[in-house]
C-alpha cells in the first residue's frame, strides 16, 4: 500500500531522516516508535507533503507521491491526522467534519460517513454545533480522527493520538484505532507510548535520531530486551 | 438634529472605509500580510469606473450596477495579478520582504495611473442622479442611502460566501491553520488567490461609491483612505471580518464628528489618534480575543 524508500530529510543543516525505508501493507496497522526528536513526525510530514525530502521515494500503491502538493496527496487518500489534534477551533464540530470531506463531492457518501462518525463518536454528535475549541482534549482527538475519517482515507497517518490524554482515554483511543482498522482503513501510527502502540499494531519500526534501528512483528519487539529497556521502562 | 445629521454623513463615509477594511483584514487573515497596496486597488476601482462611465453615458437604471460590477471584476483581476506577481514568489520569505514589496506595488500603481491618465484631480461623472429629501430638518440624499445600502448588501454576500460556500470554508481553514487545511485537501494557492480577488472587488466597490459620494478622484486618493481603512481593521481586530465592518463605520463617524466638534484640520489626524488609543488600550481590537494556545 505505502512504500517509503531511502528517505532523507534535512532541516537546514540538520539531517533529520537518514535513509529511512519501510512499508505498510494494505489492511495493516504499522507503528513507528521512538524517542522525542527521533524523526517520527518528520516521516509523516514527508509522506503527506508538508515537507519536501531531499531524496528518496514514497509510493502509494505504486504511484509516486514525492513532489506532489500536499492537497493532492490528501485527495489521493493519504490522510494525516497531525500531532496535537489541530482541530479548527474557530469552527463548529460539524464544520470541522465537513472540512475533512473537503476534497470529496459525493454528497450521499459524505452524509453516510458523517452518520458513521457520529455513531462511532456520540459525543461529537451531541456537540456538533459547538465550537471545536471548546471541546476537551479527548473530544478534540476524537474530532481530529473523525475529521480524518470523513476523507474516506486509504491510509491514515496518526501522529501521537494519545498525547496528553488520561490513561482511560488513551485506552479508548487505541480501541478506536483498532476498530477503524478492522473496518478496512490501513493505519500508520506514530507513538511515544511504545507499549500501547506495540499492543495495537501488527508490525513496528524503531526510529533513533533519524535512523531505523529495528523492525519486526510487535510481539517480537515487545519481548526484545533492548526495546524493553529503551522504550518500555525496564 | 445636527448630531443626527453628522451621524448620517459619518455612516456614508464609514461604509466606504468598511469595504476597504474588509479586504485588508481578509488578506491579513490568510497570509498575515498588511497589503499596503490595497488602498491603490481602491483607487484603481474608482478609475475603472470613471473610464467606463465616460464611455457609456447612456442614462439607464442599469448604469450604476453595471459600472459597479465591471469595476469589481476588473479589480479582482488586478488583485489576483498583484498576488501572483509580487507576493506569491515571497510566500515563504520573512514577512518584512512582502511588506516592503507591498509598499513598492503601491508606489507602482499610483505612478502607473499618474502616467497613464494624469496627475490631476478628475471630476467623477454623476452615475446616480442626485436628489435629496428633507425630513424634520435633516437632509438625506439618495447617495447617502445607496452607499450604506450597497455596503450592507456586499457584507451580507461576503458573509454568505465565507460561511456557506466551500471556498469560504477553505478561506477560514487556511487562515486558521494553513498546514492542516492542506492536509484536508484544500488548495492553498487557489484559496489565497480567491481571497485577494474578493478583497480587491470590495475595495473597487468602495472606489465606485466614493466617486459617487465625493465626486473627485486622483491617483493618490488611496493613500489616506487606505491608511484609515487599515486603522479601521485594527480597531475591529485585524483578521476578523465583522470587526472590519464595525471598525470602518466607527472610523467614518469619528472622522465626521472630529470635524464637527473640533476642526476640519483634524479630519485625518483622528484616524491616528484612534490607532494609538487602540494599541494602548486593546491591541487585539474591539472584537479580537487575546490569543491563547491550548496544549
């Protein structure tokens, strides 16, 4: 589904990603874990076109994405739910969800997906005429995910969906991610909460200061002593 | 009675400032640029109307609306051209570069009109036949009805566009968070272009209305009007659309009152007094909120 090959990204003189390669197969949840500043968000931004990599190759179902403007990448079905939720605080919940479907014109399909999002997140329906800025952190995260779903993504890039949430909400968010995946959306998940991410995903890649250092099935990484000491606090 | 008369006069003038201020605030909202060439787009709007009105002097009820629409159309093209040629190449540069360029565009437009049409004051043709009524000692001319009437109509249309259309939603999204708007599939370049087109069309409308209300135009008419409209936008809260309309009206009334109560030499000074007071007392403007970030 998504294939990233030998990706190099620089911020000025800083080499943020040094030859990162990974892939996500259709229907999978793949997670990218690593410490703060390892380059996880940079990876997602490079895929969604927010930053231009120096070199490398990014393909969605064989179609090259690099160099294409970000809004075209979104139209192609790669939907990036950014770190820190970034909902449109000055718009209502409903308007935020409509923004999610911005690139679509199939009115009945949008209506159907809106009902589906409200079924999944009843809190959002209760608050649909409320300004998004007045929602709690957890509700904003649900709105950010709901907004992403409104685009009917082929693949969803989730950046730190659990950030700043209470443990109960963290669990809830990861359950939601699993159920979205079960409903047919491929997910690339970036997380600092390595334990939850490894429990949720099928395969994982470990990123350290711009290099991929480990990869494999999640159950294997969960048992790996290096992963346990570096990311699971043992 | 005298007071009421002055308020009516002030509302006419304020409507014109309001229309210009809307363009300032919309462009600021979306690209964080104080477009100092905006006043000159208003001037261009008046000149386009002047040129058309002199070609088609046939007296019909359609004369005014057709001239208004033609001028608005012409200026929206001008606004998009300015954005494309002068601002777009500087999109990701320090803001001071674009600001300086805006001043350059302003000087260019003024001198272009000066060379092409002439530096002198020109009488604006009477595209609406003036009549006036006297009600209980207050004189109201039809122009004083048409000018605020057009402004209200245009503000309502703008409100509809910004809140109900896809382009309007894109504008609000880009102005709130450009990156996330892109992630939603919004074409940012198009959205910025549309914003310049709409803002410039409103400035053109102000140019036509000022020609009707104060029938004298010159290549430098945009400088002072533009500055006052800029202050109006700051007064209402820069980037906030209803704020610009409100600020413009208040500025018009304040100016007329300053002339009435103190001296006509204070006509232009009052705008800057307002600016200083706003910056001291409530820098975010009347409708502005203190920016706070939720983490």
